[in-house]
């Protein structure tokens, strides 16, 4: 009789201990297989859609015309907007990151540094015409002509992003959202540029043979990312994310001399605009 009484009195104690067990212990032991923290590296692939917006292309010709021992200098310049369609590409990518759960919680924070070679075919537009207006010092007009390019191209080759993020650990993985800076290599190509001018009612090829220009520069930008991870086991997980990134608007300049006797001078060009890249990426990651 005494033995049964002791069991009965101990049972509420056991129930009470379970009821007052810290919630964080129950979550970490049964609710989620995601570790409390970890450093990881991953490799994968992404599909990209790139759109170049607000693009302008300008051209200036500094010209010296020598006839019968006399010379006159002039300047012509103009600017035009350029419209590109979206381009698609498949890119390899690598990333390194770290995450850590907040104390007594399944919520977490982390950071990831990612690199992608976006590459792919450049956005291209054909037969761009830059109206040229100007004068010689003696007041003789240099108007009505165009600087004409056979094609103008823009592309993003390399992109680096650093994304701090916040998320929540689930039973077999996590979901997260983050924003951070990007650093992208933008390439501009002007093909077959020829400068024409209207002089004395005639259309004159001022610059001679067609010229091509290539400009490459690194620009800053920003990105927003949303994603989710699935843990295959304690050491490996898959990471699927969507990223929306945009570069800053930065001017690219180029200068080239020309000689087309009796005319000599310089072709000066510049381009501006932003680039928007949307990426869906998948990586396989090793946790350390």
C-alpha cells in the first residue's frame, strides 16, 4: 500500500518537470534538425534575367580641317537614349556563409558572400545615331550630321554580393530574407563608329574608317534576397534563393584619335545607365 502511494505522489512531480521544461530545449532537440550555428561553403548554378535601364550614349568629335595650308578646328556633339531588351544567361556561382540561432530561439541571423559569373550574350541594339551639332571658330556651322554606330552592346560579366540575412529554422531547414551591397563588372562596347557632318551642304565622313570601343568598369549596387535551405543531413544542405540586384548609374568614358586627311581629331564617347539582374540560384553546401 505504501509502495503504490509513493508512485502516485511522484507522478505529478514528473509531469510538473515536463511542463516547466524550457521551451528552447524542446525546440532544439525535436522541432528542428538545423544546428545552432555553422560556417558553410557552396557551389551551384543560377538562371539570370538582365535588363539595362536609363541608357544614354553620347559622342563628341574634336576636328581640325586643313586645306591649302590653312586649318580650322571645330567641335560637334550629341546624345541619344538607347533601349535594350532583357537578356538571359546561366551562371556558375560559389558562396561562403555563416549562420547562428538567437539564444533560446529558432530564429537566426547570418551572412553570405557570393560570386557569380553572369556572362551570356550581351544586350545589343543596332544602327544607333548620335546627332552632331557644333561650329568652327570662324562661325562656320558644323550641323546636320550624325555619329553612327553599327551596334552598341552592354553586359554584366562578374557580380559579387554580400548579404546579411535573418531567418527561422524549421524542422528540416530554414527560410530567410536579406539585403546587402553588390559589386558588378559592367562592359560597354561600341562597334563601327563613324562621325559624319554637314559642311557646305555636303554630308562628309569626318572621322574616316569605322572605330570600335570597349569599356569595362566595376560599379557598386544593392540586392535583396529571399531563400530557403533544406538539410539533407547534419553536414550537407541545399540552398534555393531569388535575388533582385541593381547597379548604380555610373558614366563610362572613352577617347580615340582619328586621321582622315585633310581632317584629324578625336572621337570622344560616354555612356550611362543602370543594370537590373534577377537571379534564381541553387547551391549545394557543406557545413563545418
